[in-house]
C-alpha cells in the first residue's frame, strides 16, 4: 500500500477490542475510537486483559489508532467548576491513551462563551499544561481545527498557534485537520488554487511537520458557514476533487485519514459487521488514492 492510511471512527460497543473487529470488517488501515462513553466525564477503568489484547492486535495489524476526547470537555470555559472538570477529564483521556498505546487524543479546544477570545485561548493553554503535567506517558494531544460555531475556538490557524505559544513545552501537542471544518471555517480547499493556499498558510503558521491526522468529511453547509454538519464523501459542498487531491498529496502519504461521515446504522450495538456507508466512502477514497 502506498499513500495515507484510510480508516474511520468506529464504535467500542461490546468492549474496546470490538472496535478492532469492526475495523477489520470495514477494511480500515487506521482507526479512531472513543475510549469511554463520550457523554461521560470519566469512564470505568480499562480492564488489563482488554488492554493487553488491544495493544497486541493493533501491533500485529500495524494499525494506527487515535481516540477522540469527550465532547463535554471545554478547557476555555470561564466557569471554574466546568474548567476543572474538563482538565480532569482530559487528564483521564490522555491516561487511557497511554494505557492503550494510542497515537494521540483528538480534542476540540473549547468555547469561550461569556468571556473573550484571548482569555479563552489562555485558559485552553493552561488546561493543556495542567493535564499534561500529571501525565506519565507520551500520548500526544491532537488539537482539532474547528468549524467556528458560536464562540468555539480553534477555527483559525492563528488561534491554534496562540494556544501553543502559551505552553512552556509543546512537544507533545500536534494538530488534526477536518475537511468539513476547514470549509465551514472559510478555508477554501475546494478549488485547486485555494487548496494550495490553505496548506501553504497552515505550513507557515503551524507547520506541516506538526500535522498528525486528517478527518475526511464532506460538508452539508457551504464555504464559510461556520456550521459543523458532516456529509458523505462527494455528497456535500466539497465534492470529490478535494479528497482526490488529499489522498494523492505526497506531503500527506504518511498520515492516517479517517472518516467521521454519517453511517447507515440500524444494527445491534454488538454487531461487528461493516457499515455500508463506511464501506462505500472508503472504497471511493481508495480509488482516488490508487489513481482511479
């Protein structure tokens, strides 16, 4: 195989190792998971046997795996109680990533709500530093570029860089780009010239060497909408060409690229059979990658 490792976000229903069963059934070359219920602040401790099996299987499969942190986390929150709960939850997410040998933990930076952008960015950096200071492992934190809904931070490259600039040590922080979020935030990766300009800008501000993961999603909403609504590959405002460019771009051949596109669903939570929409989207992307 040449080119990026294509995969998807898959469920851990039935146990953490069931996500690997689903990845194999779906033909994933990379995988994103939640390591616990995404609507809970903290999860039950991971079982030692599950940890051992999970690590053994991803090693045998050479499967890059990242987790996505809980959507409850808001490091930018001006409310002290919420912010402290968010820092503790992030610490837990990083610890679980260390236990499972993950490549990173993807995090939405947070929303400044009733405060200011500057204060929110500083609180995010302080929250990251606080969580990482109690981290004994080496799992990276992957700040995800956002769509910019409401007061959500991280939708401009400059905001992400400002967060990193506040840190005394940013060696364990990298970035995740979501194609839907880029377009929603006003970054034109749809046109060929826009695509080149966006990644030139990213490199100048953040550095392509610090880009760790892509989320491949089309967008139900148009360029600059600042509304985060994912769609299937080629089914939204991006069309197919930006995805063809991405998976053929020699700068990104070493990176995992994972779907967060809608699923057909409808099966039992314990099912490990592949979702047909995932199969279709991955097949399309593999075709682009392989030059068709």
